[in-house]
């Protein structure tokens, strides 16, 4: 979008605001706006409330099997109010069972009858909230790894069920972050890098969940061997170091992290060749965790570019 600069009086220059944007945010004469100067950019911000983003779904039996994913995607896309119209009133119980509402931060069912269900966001989030949720995504992912290590050290394998609870928390936090990125003005030129980062954290958490589930599925005679546990501890240390580097960026420390990751990768490959068959699956999953760390490189640089160039 381009605008021509006009002159008013001897020393005042003026640029008009886009009418579509003005209508969307309800900006009117006399309103005060925040003006942020950022090098060659001037950023205008308004405190006006964004228009409510609504979606109506005409629901039938064919949607039931994808209800959880459908609601999660709609939530991430930033809709504020969702109206579900039912062709069959008997579907209401199935909808409530499958929509997995507890994963949609801030959303509540505000009304429903036999033929219609309305969900609405009851609490809005700010840019400060995004930074809090973003950090929590890291915390929970690392908590999953460190808890896994401690549980296995103490041989309290049943407690691995707690890892599954943490993974659900991670899903909620990541979904909330993705919603805020799509809905709010989250540093526009960096939003794709933030999105990739939280998405990768969710994928890492999925691998840790699979690791915990595999052990939980074994019989009581199963015991993790010391070498596998040690390599998991090394990967947990790599993720803990990455958390510190991500929020205190240093290109030298990131380079050292990548070097250590490659060393661990070689150790894993060597272990795979000499490990009993029922433990190899665990090493494959640890290898996946370790390799997933390398995928953060682009988004790490994108989010922290200015700090890394200082």
C-alpha cells in the first residue's frame, strides 16, 4: 500500500489513513494514536478494539471425526466467535465431546440449544501475554525432558504419565501463541519465525510424549539402560542451553551448541549399533529430539537477528 504525502500549512506534512483500516478499528476524529518511530519506519497503533471475527459452521455427521482439528485451526486463525448450526440435534453431545474445548485458551460456550451452539473468546491477550506464553512453551518442553530424565533415574516409570499431561499443556500454549501471532500485531516482520519456533517446540514435545508412551507400554521387567539414559540427559542439556541462548542470544554460544549437538548425534548412531532391540526404538526417538534441535536454526536467527549482529 502506498500513500502520497500532502502539505498542510508551511511546515506540516500529512499522510491519510487507509479507510478500510479506519473502519476496521473504529478510528474517528479526535482519537489519540500511538506513534512508534523505528529507524525508517513510523508505526501507528490504536487502542480501538478490533472488530469481532465471526465464523458460522453448518454442521453434519461428516465433520465429527475432524472436530478437534477443525476447532483448533479455527482458533489459531484468530476467530472470536464461532456459531455451529446443527442439522441433527442429536449431534450436540458428540460436538461437545469432540471439540476439546479445554485446549482453546479463553474460549467458552456462551449459548446452546438443540440446533445451535455458540462459542466466544471471553478473554483477550496482549503483546506482553504473547511473550509470556512464548517463554512458557520453551519451559514446558524442557520440563518434559528434565522430568523424563529424573523419572527414569529414580525408576518410577509409572510417573511418565505426568509427561503426557505436560504435553497437553504444551499443545495449549502453542495453540494460544499461534492464535496471537495470527490475530495480533506480533512484530510483523518476525511473525513467521515466531510461528515456526513454537510449532517446532510442539513437535519436540510430541517426540518426548512418544518416548514416554513407549516405556509405559512395556511390561514390568523393562529397565532403561544406563547408556540410553545418559544420552537422553545430554539432549536435555542441549535444549536447556538452547533456552538460555534463545533469550540471551549469542552467535558464538549457538555455534558451540550446534557443535555439541553433532557430537551427541555421533554418539547416538554408535549406540544404535550396539543396543538391544527393545531399546533401539528409544534411541531413534532421542535421535529425533536431537535432530529437531537443528531445525530451530533459521527461526532462532530470524527472531534474534538484531541482537546477534550487535
